[in-house]
């Protein structure tokens, strides 16, 4: 998927159903995304498992994986690539 610099990006996740319901976490470039008290306020996981990134920056670009887990095990989605399109500045000489 592509997103413009400063826009909102939504990465979809459809976790499997289970009992108990799986907990959904996300990874960016094979590293867990910290959504705790020290996490990035721009990033959140919706109740349905989707990852929402507000005010996208170039550092958000890359590969994302949705990870669903419960006591029965863990399942990872295939990778989703986020490409961030930035504003190109043109230098005009008069």
C-alpha cells in the first residue's frame, strides 16, 4: 500500500477466531511495535485488528506483519509493504 507523507495509513488484519479471542500485535521490519506507555502516539491497533498510523513519516515505510496469539498458539500474516510518498521540493532558479 502507499500513503502520502503526513496522511493516515490503515493496514488490515483479519485474525483467526478463537477461544479465548486472539490478541493482535503488529511487527514492523521484524520488530514488535510498542503501543504501551512509551509507544508512538500516532500508532494504534483497532479492536478488529487493523493497524492505524496517523501522520505517516518516512520511518513508517517498510514491511508489516500482523501477529495473532492466544493460549492455543500464534499465527502471523503475510507481510504488507507500506510505501510512503513524500513531497518533492523543487528548486526554481530565476
